[in-house]
C-alpha cells in the first residue's frame, strides 16, 4: 500500500537581466535526496551539496524550495523555513497542498513565500499573478544517489 509523504524539489534556472526588476526563469526541477514522512521532509547537508554540484554543472541557480503538505494547509512552518534551500533575499519557498495530488496550478492555490529582510513573507494572489508566469514544464534533474 502506498503511504503519502511530503515531497520536495528545488526550482532552479537563470536570472535574466532585463526587464528590471530581473526575471527568474525556472528551467529545472531538482530532486534532492530527502527524508520524508506524512508531515515532514528533511534534506541533509550532503544532499544539498549534491544539489550545489548539479547547479554548478548546469550553470544555473536555485530560486525556490517547493514542497507538499498533507491536507489543504499551505501555512509555512518554522521547520519549512529551516529546510528552505539556503534562503536569500528574493528566494522563494512554496507549499503545495494535498501532497500535490492535484498539481500546483493555479499557483494561487499554493502558499508562496518570498524571503525578504531575514524572513519569509507570504505573497497575496495579486502578487503571485504579477510575479509568476508559467511557460512550460522545466527539465528534471534527479540528484538522489
């Protein structure tokens, strides 16, 4: 029998210098090795080192941690903040409800948080609509051994 677990991927890609503010173009979904359960995920330092090697190999950068939650909650917990991939101003942490069984579109159905001034702030629907455009599915990079 299949048991639901939280899942985690990193969105990675390139920064486009124009227009201002710069655009982040997600070209890849990176799957790290992770310990998961029905209500948690954890990515080790070693697993994140493999991700770092992959982004250097592909000349891309990590922009977001995307993970799923059970149920409809998209609230960002303290653990979610601790597990975000090296947060920096402008990076994102995205929470997808229902273990992502229904996908993540529309994006406003997810909890989307941007790291600003040493903390994650949840974006409202108009900010999500303004800041995100879905073009096509990115490349899949699996860094699990």
